[in-house]
C-alpha cells in the first residue's frame, strides 16, 4: 500500500476542495454586497455634491455681479456648472435680483 491509496485520503481531499469552493463563493458574495453598499453611498454623495455646487455658483454669481443668476442656463454658461441631465432634474426658480432663488434637485430613478 502506498501513501496515495490510504483509506480516507480521497474523502479528505474532497472535503478540502468543497471547503475551498464554499469559502471562495462566500468571499465573492461579501465582495458583491460591499460594491452594492458603496454604490448606494456614492449616489447619495453625488446628489449632495450637485446641491453644493449649485448653491456655491449662485452665491458666487451674487458676490461677483451683484444679483442672483436669472436662470440655470446662465450658471451653466458663465460659471461652468455641469451635471448629468439624464439623472437629475434641477428646478431653478428665480424670485428676484436680490432674493436667493429656490432650487430643488430631484433624482430620476431608474437611471
């Protein structure tokens, strides 16, 4: 009898292979859950970054020019505001030259 034909050796090899496969699948599942969590956190951060950028550009325009921007297009043209228009709707309602406009940012779901 040689060392490769011992009783139980094949069973131990099969158990170690099964353990390795199950462990690998577990690591893959944890990795995918981690990516999903980071993705959802990133989406929340993008909304906040867009909100901060619009507010900053509105205030910057008022500080430089002495009046609030008349439209969102004005901010895009003169202050370089860019955002994903397929993902967000920015509702910009100017109230007057010296009253801060109302800005609402809505995310389009499914994008």
